[in-house]
């Protein structure tokens, strides 16, 4: 995180399950407002149904927008699925250029600085 948005890099090639997501949700819960996020995929992964349901129900309270950095058409399809399902309540956009993704987040969603809520930081 550069102080304005959360930078998430997903390295796994397996299925994301609830135990994989808990450290992320615990971190996001330290903030009192939803965050903008830059998402980079380094692996090829799937998301378990329970995680997809949890994301659908809880994303809006944790994230305000997601800019995905795409590597190829497979990533674009994954982003379209995310935007129409578990991320349907937030702004989602695909980019092949990281600088353009950061510009989009900065212009529309970033707050400076993003600081954890003191009550939730312990």
C-alpha cells in the first residue's frame, strides 16, 4: 500500500479458500472506510464458492473500487466474472498498464493517507 490504495498481488495457482482470505479480511477490517485496491495476478487461481459468497456479502464494506492489472484475455474474463458477481457492488475496471490503473484509482477513489482506525489496529 502506498498510502492511497491497497496493492494486492495474488501468487497462488490453487483454489482460494476461507483460510487464505482471513488474513486479508482481518487487515481490511482495521480501516473504518472501504479502500481502493490495485489487484495483480501472478498465478492462475480459482475462488471457492464459500469465499465468493463471503466476498459478495462483505466486499462493499471493505473495498470501494478494484483496478485489475491484466496479463491476457484469461485475466480479462476473470475480471468480468468478478465485476458481475462477487464485486458487483463496487467499481471494477481492467487495465493492461499499471500506471493507467493507478491513475484511475487516484482520480476517482483514493484518499490520502489511508490510516488504520486506532480502535482496530491492535
